[in-house]
C-alpha cells in the first residue's frame, strides 16, 4: 500500500530542518546484545524473563539519565556467548567497558553502574536500525550499518535500538563520548569517521553531544564554528543558566581563547511530523544565538 505522506526523515530533510541541538540527553549507557527480533518497545517486547527485565529497569534507576539499548551485529550471528557494554559520556568521565556472558540470566549478576568489565580503548559506533520503532531507522540505518561494518572491526560497529530522532535517520552515536550524527549515508559517514579517529568533530551532520542539554548543544556548536576548535576535548562547558525570561546563557571554556559566553533564545521550528507514526504536526524547538562575549579564564 503506498504511503499517504513522505517518510519523516524525507520530510525533515526536505524542510531543511536543522540537525544541531537534537541529541538525546544521556549520561550513561547500558548496551545488551539481543539477537532476537526487536519489538517497537525493545525491552518490554523482548523474550527476556521478567526477572531480567526487572533487573535492567532497576539498573536504569541507579544513575540519572541512563539509557538502555539493544545491540546486534551481523558478524556475531551464531557466535558463542554474548556481550554487554556500559558507558559514561559525561565530560571528563568518558569510559566504555565490555562484559562477556553466556545466558541472559547472567545479566542478573552484572552491575552496569560499577567498574566491572574490561575497559574498551576503541570507539563504539551505534547505528540505529530499529525499523519496528520507525521505518526510517531501517530505511536509512541499515545501509549505513552495512557500510560501516564493511570498514571496521566487527566489535566496533553495532546495530542499535531506538536512539532518538527518527526523522534524522541514518543516525549514528559514537561512544564513549556520546556524539550524535544524523542524515548519514555511506559517502557522508566517511568524513565523520575520519574526524572521529582523530578525536575531532565533523560539524555538518553533528546533532550534538548527549551529556549536554539542547541549549548547551547549540552553544557548543556556535563556539566550535566561530573558533574553529573541532577537537572533542577543545571545548568544555563551564556553566549553563536559564534566565527568568526563558533565554539561556552558556559559558564554555575554549582552548587557548578563555571563556566564551553564548546567549540563546528558544523558538519554535517549522511544523513537521516528528516520526512516521505521528498523526499531528508539531513544532520542534530550536535555539538561536543572540549574543557572544569572550572573557579571560579565571
């Protein structure tokens, strides 16, 4: 049956909706290899026992802003054993660990907020391919995953369940730093990954960093554009304040330049379907820079 309207990712692209300041707000990550089918809501619809589901839900509550994702890899189909990752994306606390396990009941023994598991030195590349959540994630995510899987070691690249922002598919999340990129395909991903391996950010498809609020993501991008500082660690958020009028002031330490203060206001974007299944048009929020100042570092 033909679609009655465009896919949400095509609609967003056609409206030239900005990518920046759209990364989901996540500080900590729990990634579980799950090879069976993913339902629309991955954990509730999974075949995991109720005891394991309850344990994972409890782990999500241990630390605020923790997200659980299911992951899978075509290279591991039929491989013995399973893996689970834990990650922290907060500035200055970035870490990625992996644990091996045999059966899903073994997850009951894993403390994802602890220091268990082996530390991983390479980045983890998560491509959202969760077609049951939104068809755009499969339509654009799977070709992106295939392209990356052809280029990197099998344990670097994973398909993932819903990461947020279906209309920006193909979506890529790079851990441990929590860097979000959108509208990627085989050709555009190459530049992103070249920069990633040099610990730099490619700004064009950059959605933001998950440890920051939307306003801070917008301020970070503005500072990087104006200063040319593209290294992941070249900028650091010092403070963010929402004023009584609803506007924001964000202070960012920029390497070699002191403190950059950015004023922003929130405004409503163009009407858009946020997902393929949404029935109503909505106006996503955007952040516009209204002022900039540079002051010496304390």
